[in-house]
């Protein structure tokens, strides 16, 4: 997983589209788990190594948004506040 810290949160981006968010601090506190896309098969859903399906290649932060690239698709995740 690729970690990214923003403010008091740390985002762990898995290559299969699953993101886990924890609160930064001395104690572990899981805040959320999200998916950018639905798994295409059981192996992808389990987060085990796979050579098929979509793969997350990179993440970046720009203008208060998260940019996530998976092959030819670029996702922009931004709050509504």
C-alpha cells in the first residue's frame, strides 16, 4: 500500500483500489475503508497479489483533491465542503 499523510489522517492506497484511512497519532484508530472500484473477481476482492484486473499506479495531491491513476483512468477525489 502507498501511504499519504494529510493533516491528521493517513491514507493507505492499495493497488486493488481499496483505501484505508487512519487517524495520525500514538494509538491506532481506523476511520474508514473505501473502494474506488468494485473488484472484478474474488482474488482482487481479497487484496491478494493478482496479475489481472485494474491496478492503481500512483497518487498525488493537487488543489485539495486526491488524484489516483489506474492505467488509463484518472480519479479525482475531493470533499464537498
